[in-house]
C-alpha cells in the first residue's frame, strides 16, 4: 500500500502521522501553502484524505481531488467535511465514534465541578499564597442539581449516566424526543435552559445547531446557570456569551471549544467563574491511540475492499 | 435559592441579652457569619480576639462557659479544655475530630458533636473533581489557555483516562461510599482498604494499603486521621502506586508522608496528586507550587453555600439538645477511649472505627 497517496489536512497524533507515513505515500497539507503545493503536483493521485477537528476537506478540496475515494477523520465531529459533496461524489467518510465517548463525558463532569466548585480558581488561590491570608469563599454544590443536556446522543447519554451518580435530575432537548429515555424532554432549547442549573452542549454541529446557544438561551439559563460546551465552538454565539458573563447575566461557563480555536476571547481571562480548556475532550493517551487505530483500520479496510468499521457516508 | 434569601433577609439583631446561653467560638469557623445571622437571637456567641493564653476581652468569665463551637483548624487540647471547667459540649464544624483531645473530653464527661455525614456529598463531589482535574490536567490546561493567547496552535500534553480505571479508596466511611457511588458511574472498578472489611459492601477489600496501591490506578483518601492512619500513605505505598499512579487527598494532610510525596513528585516516581489538605495548613510545600501534575486546593472540599446553612442548623440543634438534656443529633462516639482517674496524665487518642 506504500504507493497509495494520502493527504493529511488536519492536526493528528504524532503516532498516527508516523503510521500513515510508513504505510502510505503521505502528503502533508495542513498549512494552506503546503496544501496548495501538494495539490499543484499530486492532486490527481490522491485517493484518501485524513481529516481532524482542526481541518477537513470542503467542497473545493473534494472537487480538486478527482481520485478521492475516502475521507477518514481523526475525530467524531465531521463539521469540517462537506458530507453532501462526498455523497455526491461517492466518497466514503469515516469518523471515530464511541472510542472517545467516555473521555468526553469524564471531562464534562470535570468541567462542571471545576466551574461550580471553583477548582482552578482554588488552585490559583493556593499557588499565589493567598491561603495564608484567609480561606477561599464558599462555592456551589453539584450533587442534586438539574442537568440539561442538549443532544442526547452517545456523549450526552454518557454524561447523564455519570451525573446520575451525583443524584442529579436530568432533562434534555433533542431533535426528536427519545421514547425509551427516562429523562425529561423539553421541546425547545430555551425551555431546557429555563429548567436546568447546568446546560451541557453535546450535539453535532450542523447548520441547524450553529449558534443554537444564543442570547435568548443564555438569558433563560440565567445568573445562576452554568453553560458547559464540549461540542463545537460554533454552537455558541461567542460574543453574546462573553457579554453575558461580563454582565453577570450568566452564572458561569466551562468551555473546551471556541469559535476560532486557538483564539479565546481575552475578556474571559479575568473571570473566576469560567474554566477554559484547549479542546482536550478526547485528549488522553489511551483514547487518541484508539482513535488513530480506527483511522488506520478504516483506511486499510477500504483499500482491501473490506467493509468500513465506522462509516458515516 | 430560597436558602440564600433566608440568610440575606434576616437582620443582625442588636441586643445585649445577658440571659442567652453563651457559646464560645474557637478557630474562626467558615460558618460563623451565617451562625451569627441566623442564631444571635438564641445564643450569645463569644469570640476571642486574642490568643488562647489570654482569652480576653470576654465579657463573661470562662468558668461559666458550657458550650464551645470549634473549627477543624483549632487544636482543642487538654490545656485549653482545662480553661473551661464548666464545659459540657464541644461542637466541631468538621466531620473530623482529630483536632480534639477526645480522651480529656471523655474523662470530664464532655459530649462531642461533629458534622456527621453532612458534608459527605460535597467532599465526594470535590474528590471526584480533583481526580478528574489531576488525571486530565484540567487546572493546568486552564492556566495554559489563559497564558498562551499568542500561540498559533494548542500543543498541550495528553492526560490519562479515568473511565474504567481501578480506584482504591482508603477509608470506606460515609465520604468513601459517596466517592465510590460516583466513580462507579464512570465505569471505574472500586477497591478499598478500611480498618475492617465491610460485609454489606461488594467492592474488593484489601487488608494492606500497599496491596491496594499496587493494583490501583489512583488512591482516594477519605479516612479519619488518628494514630493508626497517620502517614498511612508512605514511601512503600507510593512506590507501589507507581509512576502513572495518582493520589487524591480529601481527608487530612497527615494521612500522607508529605515530604516523601514531594520528593516522589519531583523525581517522577508518582504520576500526580490532588490535595485539599496538607500537614501544616495553610502552608503548602513550595516545590508543589510550580508543578503541573498537582492540583492544590485550600481545604475547602466541604464548603458550599448550600451546606453552610445546614451546618449552622446542625450546630444550633446540637447546642439546643445539650441545653435541654436531650440526645445530641450527631454525637461523636469513639470506639475506644482511655479513661484515667489522674486527669493530668496525657493519654493516647482513640481511633473512631465508624469513620473508616
């Protein structure tokens, strides 16, 4: 398979890049000028693209690769990939569901606790020597609170399962109500936000869910409400979120994703009721390795004419 | 929340009613402000503003004090207790009682009331939060984001998975059980060490903390501090836990040999530690202050605004019970107490088995 040309367009685990290099004729096209050079010379030979949450093939790129057969994404979210174009062109698409569900759910609970119990702030308090001057102030209990989940898919359900251990009440909003679910359903995001203490964004990013967290939802969540985003930055109207936090219209936020990563609104840096993470939802040694293996296994299956393991298209 | 409104709505009562029962408050407990707001119409709180040796200026002589409220940061030793000859009740605002000379109390018939299980959920929540933070590098990542605004890309070290891991709980009392319940929902395997095996519990029991550490990915310390548990996490235990092992301590600082822990963290012999308690609070070993694989919090695992109101209710309830000769709500009953007829003889403290 060493002669099969593969184009890498998103940042991935070094282990994955090394393996792709070993097994295929790998071209790196993460950087726009790098990509332009590759396309100029090799566009007609590329049969596979490896994408990630930081970069994926849009319609233009797909059109520019006449021999493209498969896009394998090192992520579960595929908002960077033009799925419609792939369908039209008969290009297969795979992602990495399930292997990162637990990881992201673990981090979600960690984010909630970090915000409500001010763990990062407390750590700063100790490191700065302030504990010698006096105790840290009271924080807010998590156990027993009401958790609202936007998107009760694999990750949303895993978050709910963990929150049950804290005696939380769970409610959710989803495109369609899930008849088998024991959790309370709300038919709109605003209603969900009005009725929960902590709102977790756990749905895929699509044109319908772009800025699904807007001013109205934020105001409904309220001055004691906490927003946790482990989905995509574009789920949230970020300027609205920032002004709500600065004005005290929202109680707090735990954010693992942002609209223009790695850019984070600097106004948030001075706030003690936010926790800001560099998109580490799936960032464990164990899971990134499993994701990489899934990308490699999907590519191998495709080129051997076997069924794909985790196809989306 | 309704409870917050209740506190804010009450006014500070101005009175000098000498008939109210006097309660001496030692150690500046976190709940003091709320206690005064809620119960100044029932008790006269006396707060010393000088050191113990000269408990002035108090408007009432110490000889008539029958009730003391004490925080965990105050050492209620025999010499202090002897300054209070009429003392009948000590109410501590903590679940732990290692700061109280229980033998002296026992000899004198002084009842001791603690916080019981009041904080168990709060502390368990914090323990899980600290575990996730240290294994997934949450606080380190937050620091990284706030200081890397000029970076073109985010290059941050990977953390370790928590789901499905083996968690060794040291002390399966009320707090330990709440931690176990939460981590079970993460698919973790729960193992434990306790003074005695608990027949009603199905988690695998380990008689030795070293054996527990050897088979666990992380240890969570939830037991009381007493003579038997002091430095229960020592050099051998930490070596058994290993280079990818993590420790969370929400018990007492002295459960861990702190000097050894610092050395092992510096040498990479242990994966990381999340500590809410330290051997000499509020002092924290300076070597820890620059480490990214530790999380440090200022002994605040119990303190939420929700529990403070409940704590005040419990404290007041215990005092009222004592004053009316009724059973205390959360009387602390040690399993073994050494009594001596010669009251000035120092006796070793007992170990409360019910707590671990």
